C-alpha cells in the first residue's frame, strides 16, 4: 500500500552517526511511512549498516548509486522516487524525537493551506550534548498573499539567516508541491530558493515543541568542503558557482513557475528587484533593509 509519508535519506560516508539517525526515524510514533535511503557510493561502513536496516524493516528501501552523483542530485533523487503524500528529508547525523513525524502530519492533515510543517529544534554536538545558541526566531509563513510570504522568505535569506529557516528545510512538505518546484538547484543556497518556491505555494507552520535535534560536528559536509571546491561536492557534473546574478535569476524563475495569479507574480517580481537593490546597497554601506526582517 502507498505510505502516507516518504522520508528521504541521502547519505555519503555517514557511519559515525548513521545507526542512531536511522533508529530515530524507525522509532517514530507515526508509522505509516517509507524510508528511502540513497547511498552516494559510500566507501565506509554505510552500505553494510543500511543493508542490515533494510533487511530488518520492510518500510526501508535502500538504493546505492554506482558513483557519487553529488549532494543536490542525490537529494532530488529521493524527492522524485517518493511514494508518500508527504515528504521529509533526514540526514545521517541528525536525530528525530519519536513524536516529530506525527506532529507534522497532524498539521498538514488538518490545514490544507499549509504546504510545509516543521518543529522547533536544538543543536547537539558529536556526543549528543545540547549546545548553547541564540534563540530560534520564528519562520512561520501565514500571510495570505503569496508575494508577502515570498518577501519574508527572500528577506530572511538576504539579510538575516534565521535558525527557523534552517529548521524549515527539514520540514514535512506536500510531495506534489515539492516535486513541482524541480527540487534543489546544483549550487550553494539551492535549499533556500526551494523554500521560497514552497512559500509561493502555501503556508509554513511551526509545531511549538522541540522534536528535532540538529547535529553540529567537525565532520559536517558543509564544514569539510568549505575550503575545497564545494561546487564539486554539490554536483560534480552540473554544479554552478553561486554568484549573485545566478541566485537572482533562480528566484525570478521560481516566481514564474509559481501557481499564483499574474498580479501576485508581478508584485513578487517587484519585491525581488527591490530586495536585491537593498542587498547591494547594504553591502556597499549605503543603506539597509527598510522592512523589519
């Protein structure tokens, strides 16, 4: 039978925390899901761990790529292979509390206008200890006009990267809406543009409990690759340098693809031009954002 939820699990050489992460997924109180593991040609114990889990639980599908196709293509692979009505991505070093999936499903089931539901989180270190951090600012998007939700998402990305924004990337999304966005682009910040595309499609709602533990550790992919060619890590074949003109064009393409009325597309396009102008002015030290974001 078709599962209600697909949990996409792209992974590469994740043996250090993999078993704990997989167990946290399989121990969810909401059980009607499939776990799709996409192994990006790992060279450590990842394949053995994943094969053992898949052999013990019928909800697990394990796919191993012959070569490393890159982080973004692997993320898009699990999106496009999803069978569930809802989709969530999970990483090998993070931990879900048992009620995480159930909480987000309850939001999407009860609110058709919500396209993404996520929970509050804490950050843990490699030993699982909770790390101190600044207060997580909200990233709920409940504005009626798509252009207003887009403005909040865009302004947050350009001017103030909020913790809530990062949590939303790991939210539970409506699969049809997610697939329609085309997934994550093969460049830095593709996940933030994905969020803006989803914002044009509906509301974001945060469940007011801490049910997600995001791990920060020295071997995180973004930290390991920040001093090398990160574009090759993202996509060794189709990766692009994330210069500002590319990011602007991708936001513009997101507006054009959005299923919204022409007047909202025009308004969102004007907002895009205004915010990027403010962004450049701020970088030159001659201005700041006029909104409160």
